[in-house]
C-alpha cells in the first residue's frame, strides 16, 4: 500500500556534538597546563587535538546533523589559546636559557684574555636547606600539606626563597630545577581545580631584578604521608651533586 503523497516523517531533534564536548575539555585542560614549564609540552598536544575536534564539531553543526555550534567555537578558542600560550612560554624560557649560557661564555672569555689568574670559589656538594648555586642563592623555606588536586589526590606546597645572582632580570623557573621526592620517587606537579588560599601559581615564573630576593611556591601530588625530600639544582647543570636539599616530615 503506497503512502499518501502529503505524509511527512517528523524531523528528529539534532543531538549535541560529542566532538564539541570533548574538544572543550581538551582545550580547557590544555589552557590550564600551558602555564606550567615542561608540562606544557602536553598542553600543546591537547590543544592540537582540541582544534581538530572543534573543526569536526563545527562541520557537523553547519550540516545540521548536530547541535552545539557555540560549544564547538568555545572548544576552538580554548585549544588555540593553549597552543599560543605554550609556544610563548617555551620561547621565553628558551631565550632566557640562551642569554644565561651566552653570558657565562663571554664572562669566561673575558677572564682568559685579561691575563690574570683568578680563583673562583664554587660551591660543591649538598647544602642543607640553604646555599648557593651557580646563578642563585636558594633557601627551602617550608613544606605544608594543602588542598587536593583536580583528581582528588593529596598535595603539598613547597615554598622556596631565592636571590637572583645574575646581572639580568630572571625568574626561579629559568634559573632553578626544583624536585620533590617521596620514597625515592619524584612527585608530579599539582594541578588544582580551585587554587588553594596560600598558593600563588605565578610566583614560579615571576621575575626579580639582579641581587633581589623573591619567593616561589609550587604544589606537588603526594603518594602517601611519609617524609619528602626537596632538592634544588641549577636548571642547566653538569654536576647534580651540587644542590640544596632538605627532608621534611609531613604533619
């Protein structure tokens, strides 16, 4: 039996684009991680994936098969921002490292050409809680348990006080390589859903002038309640034995 020519099938409502939802999640996570040195390599990858998912979502919404065009646009914006900020941060860090290396090289050449024999005092070995590294003086001030990270895992906030010994403005992130160990294993840097009251995420990247002193606080994800050991070495160092270290018993 043939259907009546005027009969029509009711239009089905378009479903929300899954690619747009996932792209937004990837873009937001990438934007959050883009401010953290080293870790922001992952942020760039998440950003690229987020952009691709956003494009797929946009195509689906334009064809009318999916709803959520605004969500797809948000995913694209967040993902692009994650990529741009990551590239900018890495470029700034690379430039600062190049300047530090070039400065050290020219200083060595100047000393050689002067014809004078000079003895430079270098700090060697482990220094307890406070000491001198190549480009900075650092003190490991404290370690205190803090809020859980975005995955609900316990964290600890470690505070460093440092003095810039170079002749240029520099940040703790450019000069130092801090690590925290628990049971012999390095702890991951914490990412918070809500920033703890006593935590300044920007202090790690804040620059200070030559001979000025700054404070940096970094969060780490704990494995358990056992003691932690904090080590600070130069960012670029051929001798890991030269470091400032201290062990904290967690309260």
